[in-house]
């Protein structure tokens, strides 16, 4: 508990007026929502972090942009947002840990941040940096950090409870933004989702989309979220 309080104090001391790193070119983060059963709420994710990780390995702070592909979109958006956020944070952390073992990698979003952000990305608070990346990818863009981070992190008096409230506020912001995100239907994923049942609506299909990448095809039946990087 003492360590969390100290972390909160460092946040309050350093965050005021701090800006996001200068963001470079936009990098698309494709995410594939895979349905393996008739139930619309039964799905998992495949994240394509490859380009994002490669840019970060060079120490660049690119502007991520999520691109969601699915076979159907008639699922509960609130449950989807939470499942997506948790899966993204888990896969992001796995990528961060792997990059940390590479001595020559500068790691960009995955580690080359100011001291304050290195602290919130530490194992003691897993997933917080991933949520910040999600906020930028969803809408924050070049906004200053104080507009992106929760108000709870800017209060003069900081303790573990307020820090926890701030983290929860960040999760809420991410979930709200994910609930509004556009989901594009991919015909390959559509056929996969409805292969054992009557076909659903085709509203939102991108008929000009490229075929699914091979690594996605290879993992359509996994049933467990994962990432490609």
C-alpha cells in the first residue's frame, strides 16, 4: 500500500502540464473479432501488433488507430468493451515484457516514456499504459496528457484510494469509447461466424477488403485471444 501511495504522489508531482510525446505517423492496429459459436456473445480477439511493435522497437511514438474487423456486430457493446480492454491490456503487456528483454530496443510506447509513465507501466499496475494507448488510438490523438488522464491523478492530495479511482476512471473512458467504435464486417469472418446457422445481416460489410491474413486464418479456431507481433 505504501508503494502505491508513493506512486500516486509522484504522479501528482509530475503530471501537471505534462504532454504526450510527439506522435509520429499514424499506424493502424488491426483487430479481428472471431465468432466460433452461434452465440453472438461468444468471441475472442486476434490483435495485429506487428507494425506498432516494430515502430516502437525503433523508439518511435506513433499514433495508433484501431481497425476492428468482425463477422457479426450484434453483440452487447458494454460487455464487448470490457472484454476488448482486458484482452488488449494482457497482450500489450506480453509485448512490453518481450521487448524489455531486447537490449537494443528503445521500445517507444512500450518503455521509452518519461519517468512518470514508466512508473504507471510497471508490473505493479499492469494494463494502465495499455489503457492510455487505447485512449490515444480511440480519440485522444494529440491532446495534452492532462486531458487524457483521469482527474483523480491530478488532485493535490493523493492516496491509494484516489489512485484506484483514477485508474477506474480511465477504464470507464476506454469502455465508453470502445462502445462507440466502428466495426467493419469482413466476408471471411462473416462466413466463419455463420457457418453453422442461418446467415445474419450484411450491414457494414466491406466488400473490397483484402482476404484475411494467413496468421488469422490459422488461429480462427483457437478460442483464446492472442496477438501477432
